[in-house]
């Protein structure tokens, strides 16, 4: 008999069932089944090349345009199959935003970076855009630092500021889910600490999935942790338990630094 887990099923925001992914003949994600709850931070950890980036990019179909990429299985968000024929990928990416390893501000002003998404989605009124820009920069913890230079180039910001700008740009289109692929890897320790505080403050409003190589970071910021190895999901559970009492030997070896 399947376990009865109906009570905690209700909070599942993203459910992945039997997901397989391939680049040509390379089978890089193998039978992944996992559910992520809403309004929580889930970390994805594992050695280089194990499929972390590929996995999170299947959650907003960012891999679709890679030649030779194929996926099978199911990914649902709020019960809706995102790979169903007829899915509007533009609105999917509005719901599922992404922040990358290297901050990638557009070569335009700070204001225009944040207003970019809302404009793309048809918002034209200056007043309305200004409100969205302020709100998003506030939420990203950057407003006070940039409010007097919104018309300056985003490229003049520090790395940590650029990454917070990219988060503001992501928030500006009101996503429900934010995917972060090693968002702190180009940041120094103090910018990283700010980013981690920010992630913590965003989780009441968003569902966040963060890929990180840094075990301490996973332990600090996440409620749940998924450990991947060679394209397989070895273990998924409360971060506290994964880091203190992993149920799989391979997880233990990884978190204690025996490989990877
Ligand atoms: N565009 C691509 N074309 C072909 N193979 C790819 C492509 N992107 C990734 N791969 C392969 O798929 C596997 C998983 O890669 P992926 O980038 O998802 O790993 P990762 O866990 O994110 O690694 P890292 O920690 O180094 O970022 C690797 O073997 C990689 O070489
Ligand atoms: Mg990666």
C-alpha cells in the first residue's frame, strides 16, 4: 500500500514524477521523483556534473532550446503539467523566475533592468513602472543603495549589488517560484551573507530552489535538501536531518567531504 501522505501533499508547489533527461544519448537525469513545498527554501546539492543545473532548468523549461535535449516524465506546478502540449512557456517563465551563477544585468540603466520584464508583459505607464521598480528593489534589499542613481548603468554596480539587482529584476514580474543556480558563487563573504539573509526574507512569499556547492550555505538557508549523484536523486528531506542523520551512505560521504 502506498503511504498515506495526503495531509502534507497539500502544500506541494512543484511535483516531479519519473523525470528523465537526455542531451543526445547522454542520460543525465534518471527517474527523479520529488515534491517541493511552497513558501520554503529547498537546496539542491551534489558533485559537479551530477545534473543539478539541468534539473532546476527542467522546472521552467529553460533546457528546451538546447539542441538534442529531451525530457520524459512529469513536472507539475500547482497540479498543472508544465510539459503539456499548449503550455505557454512565456507565462511559465513569468511564474518561475531564475537567477544565475554570474550576475547578468542587462547593459542598461538600473531602472530599465527592473522594468524590463513588466514592460515585456505590457506595462507602459511610467508611474506604475516606477512603483514596481521601487517595490522590487526594496524587496531585493537594494533600494537604499541605488535610489539616487536609478538612471545609471547597472554595469557600474558591485557584483553583490548586481546579483541583488538580478533578483529585483526577477521579482518585478511577480513570480511564484524562484530558481537560483549557485547565486553566491561570484560573491565575496559579506555579499554572500546579505544574499542569504535576502533568501530567508523572501521565503514567506516565494518558493525557492537553490543549487549550491557550498554545504554550509545549504545548511544555513534551506529547509529541505536534495542530494543528487550521477543524475540520480539519492535523498531528499529536511536539511537538518540530511546533514546530521543522512539515510544513505553516499549522502554521508558527500557531506563529510569524502568526495565531490
Ligand atoms: N548543453 C549541454 N549539452 C550536452 N551535455 C550537457 C549540457 N549541459 C550539461 N551537460 C552534461 O549533463 C551533465 C549534467 O550537467 P549539469 O550542468 O546539470 O551538472 P551540475 O550538477 O549543474 O554541475 P556543476 O556543479 O558543475 O554546475 C554533465 O555530464 C554535463 O556535461
Ligand atoms: Mg551547474
